[in-house]
C-alpha cells in the first residue's frame, strides 16, 4: 500500500493512505508530497487509555507541586527568613539579621558610621561570629575602636534560651579572637529588656501643674469635732421626766402656741394682766395669796373697819 506524505514534523509525519485515512509515522527524512510504501507507522493510543494517562500525569504533577511548595517554604523559613537579630554597637551600629541556623541573611547600618563600616563588605551567608570578628577588624582599621574600648552585642531573639546561647558564643569566641591583640570590654544585652527599660525611663510628656496639692492633716493634728446642734425641743425626752430620780426640775412640755388671740382677762382689778389665770385661785394649793377680784381689803371679818362700809355713816 502506498502513502502520501501530507505533513512533516521533527519526530513524525502525517501520511494519507489509499483509503483516505490519516496516519502518523516516523519521520525518516521524508518530504511533503513524497510517496512512501513501507513507513514505520505509530500506534494510536485508545481514548480511554489516553484519559487514564492524563489523569495519572495530573496527579503526579499536583503531588510534586505540593512537595516543592512544602520544601520551598521550609527552606525559606530555615535559611532565608530572618529569625533573630544582633545589633553590633561600637560607635558604628550594624544590624545583623540571622536565620534559624544563626547564619547572616542581611546587614544594615543603623547610623552613619555603621553605613561607612559596611561599605564594600558583604557578610551574607557567613556565621554570625565570623561577621562580628570581621566587622571588629574593620572598626579597628577605620579607628572606630581602640584600646580600652567597648563592643556591645544587643541580641533580639524570640526566646531566652536562644539569647543565652548566642550571648555565650559571642562573648567566648570574640574574646578569644581579640586575645593578645587589643583589650576591649564585651557587653551582652537583651534587646527586648533594653527597650522596655528605655521606655520606662522616658519622661512623661504630660505637663505638671504648678498648683499646690493640699496636704492631708497628720495623725497628731486631729480635726476638730463638728458641733452637733441641740435636739429640737419638740422631740420627747423619755429619760428626762418630771417625776422620779431623773427629774431635772424643768417641765419639757411647753404649751403649744395658738394663733387665736387669748381671751380678755375677766378680772376687774386694776392689776389684771389681761390673761385669765384659771389655775390661780383664792383657795386650794394653787392659791397665790392675792385675791384677783378685790383689793385685798374686805368689808367683813374681824378686821372690818366700820367706817369703810358703803353704808357707813360717819360718827362724829
């Protein structure tokens, strides 16, 4: 059977057979329009098998992407992402960002001298102690650090255990590195505690009032007792009676004042006070000894003066 070459591709060709079917065959340096008699035909994959292979390849690609994502995130968190920081302070101050392994992933000069100290220097990918030693050497060469100076490491770590570990390592190894070269003081500071202490010592911006504050009286200067007004006379005092051992000799019950004017005195003597005294009688225990209806000189009795009677005739 003969085949006519219809399309040519690097790996295969498309042939047209005598029955009008299109078939794929290996490209053995064929050219378009060429007639081929014994081509190496490529088997067609059934549709169901093709779908199964596509499903498997998709699942494999998804699993590979998950593994890549997991390991990529893990690698980023462990090796690329800053996990802690160390501030190297001499006069220049440099911030070293470290990953979880203690490797430097970033260097920043936090002041002008720090930027000068980092000019032309790259410490990324190096251990923190190596970077510290090299920066101290540069500080000595640039005359930022001299004999008797101080090198301070302020460690900003997520936990105290890491702070203790980094602090001991820096103090020990940097001291050994500078031994017999220069004598300096190594200071290890907890960055978080230093920040809290700085905030606590910062003066308040609230203005202080100049108004004097009243001073409370001392215990020796007791305030005078408040004078309590006497109780109203209208309150009955049951302990103060007019009879018995508690008698004070004063009557607590005063007559109630009336708005009605008192009746006129019925007494006819000129010494009447205008008030009828019903308790003052000429007889009995309430006798006052003064007769209200006479002038005290009666016309009857042993002391009667016959000459004083109304019908008395003068005896000449």
